[in-house]
C-alpha cells in the first residue's frame, strides 16, 4: 500500500487503475488513523503522483495530520509545501484537517 515506494532510484510506475487503488487503500487506512497513510497521501498530493492531482492544500492537510501523529518527516514536508502556499491556502488546509479529525471522531464514537 505504500505510495512512496522507490524502485532503483526511480519512482515506481503504476498503471492508473493500480494507482487509484493505492490512493483508495491509503484513504481507507487514513480513516482508521494510520499516520503513515496520512504521510503517503501528503506525498501523493504534493507531487501529483499515483493519479492524485497536485494539490498543495490537500498535501498540507495530510502532512499536518501525519505530523500530529508524530511523523517527523511529515512536519518537514508540511513546512516545505507551506513555503509555496498563501496564508489563505494554509488556513484552508488547516480547516480541512480539523474537519477530517472531527469526522473521524464521530465514526469512532
């Protein structure tokens, strides 16, 4: 399920259906609170890989959620994408992260 896999120094090439499946599996794992899945989604959205659109707001959201779970690299990646975002975009990413956490809390309860 790992989206950030590397093969011989080159990003692993996957067909669109397989890439869509990887993103779907990461989303399912993220719904269960998997910090690594949060990070992998941040990578996918920040690079536009694995059929995910390049979307820095979504990338920041996922890196933020991973960082909250203690993923150190996610905190660095969040800072990197923040450098390319406006204050309004960062605020939107933070709002989406809070919304995700609230929705996750309701599912658990």
